[in-house]
C-alpha cells in the first residue's frame, strides 16, 4: 500500500444528512494519499448506513464502531490506528475545501513541521466569514515563542482552541503521548492543543482558509443550557493546567489568564442563551445564575480592565451589569436581544461592536 500522508479522524454521532457534505468534501480532496477514519460513537440514526455506502465506493474510508463514549474517546481511538504521517480532524457536520489537506500537508512536509495552523471559515448568521490568523503567518515559531505567546493565548482566549483547522505530525503526537482528555465533551480540543503546543518545536500559521465550521442549531454539542456550559467554564477555571501539563507559567499568571477567559466566556454564553429558542424564563434564570455568580463578580472586579480590553459595547454593558448586580438591567438587556435578534441585525451589531472596541 502507498504511503498515507494524512489520516483524517471524524467522530460520528447521529450526524444525519449533514454527513453527506462531510464525506463528499473528503472524497474530493486533491491529496489522494489519505485515509478517512470515521469513528461511530454509538449512533442511533442512519449515520452508519450512510458511511457504509460511501465505503463501498472508496477504500480510503475506514469505519470503526464503539459504544457511546464521547468525542474525546472517539478521537483517541482514531489516533491509535492512524497510519498517516500527519493527522487532521473533521467534525461530522462540517466540511472542507478540496485542497485543504494537500495545502496543509505540503506546508508541513516541506519544513518538517510539528503543527500547521490554517484559518477557519465560520458559518455565522447564514453566511461564512473567514477567521483571521492569531499570529503572523509563514514564520517558524519555536518553544520560546510558544511558551511566551501561544500557551498564554490558549489559556486566555478561544482563538486557537480547535483541532480541526490544523494538522499534527503523527510521530510527534505518539512520542509525546498527546491525547484528548477522557470523560470530557467540551474544551477537549483546547486541552489537546495545550499538550501539543507545549511540546512542539516547529509551528507555522499559514495564509489559507479551507475548513467550513457550520453552526448547527440542533447539534447536541452546541446546546448551551442542556450541556450546562457555565458549569464547564467553572470546571475549566479551577483546572490546574500547570500541574497537569507541566507548564512553565507561574500560578499568578495562570490565574489571571483563566480569569479573563472565564468572564469573557460569560459574555458569550449570555448572548448565546439570549438568542436560543427556549422559554424566556428558562434562559433568564440560567443567565442570572452565570452573571451574578460570586466567582463571576469577583473576577470581573479584579481583572476589570483586562476583561474589557478590545471588547465593544456589548461587553461593556455586560460587565456593567455584572459589577452593578442589577437584575432589572439584565432582564431588560436579555429582552432587547431576544426582540431585535435577526441575522442581518446581528451582523450589524457585530460591526458596531468592532468599531467601539477600541474606544
């Protein structure tokens, strides 16, 4: 068998008809020397039947079945059997451009890179928008830069959290025993990346966008209240990354970075809950629990200036609500978001938010 250049790992759980776009985008890749490892994580719909039909047409498709254990276990299983020089990831309801993995592989192979990072095309409000690179492109980044800049970024923001816009050298992953944390269905990408970047010797960001991230409202992993994302944000806040991954960062700096990310996560979850199609009472009670939690207030007070840095009018209003503990203002703010929300209006608000973030 010819050398496999890239193994793409796709956890599958009740993907339904979204799976067609995902599989077709892989089978149309210009990079021929690849394998596509679909890990069926106990699907109860027709996902497996869809995969079997495609497998009959293309031998590059590999299907593995496991009882439902979650996305982390599914990805770890895929890594364990992957035969490619590099590995990549794809979510079962997303898709990629036809040259995605060829572009990333050729870049990685040319300079023997540990990790290659591309841009992402985000599906938002019924349109796709390119998410720019976090760091300057086409520069080799080593451990000094990674420890000083990339690891803090992973702890402070969500700019680099995803695994699906990157490829990783398989031998590098194996030697360093990098894996997804078990028994977690959120933040598992970020924890994988903290491990990977903390060990990487050569990383490059490239001026290319080929991954289409699709916001699927019915996706179980994207249901804010049902998954209790605020509780998970608290769990991440209390997690000892320094000890778990042997990071060189000081505990005081670790606390600061995690605090900023936690409060900004509350900003995002407030907006996400406000536009969710659920009863107003349910969303208000959940948002109230987040916004007026003692930890949210404490960290918003302590790191006020850094939390609000580069945030626009939306963030400033939320921070004011948190610090004033005003339930009436929160109620009115959620109600206004619910009433005026529309994809077109939402995009205009984002532009306004960007225009005001430096003021």
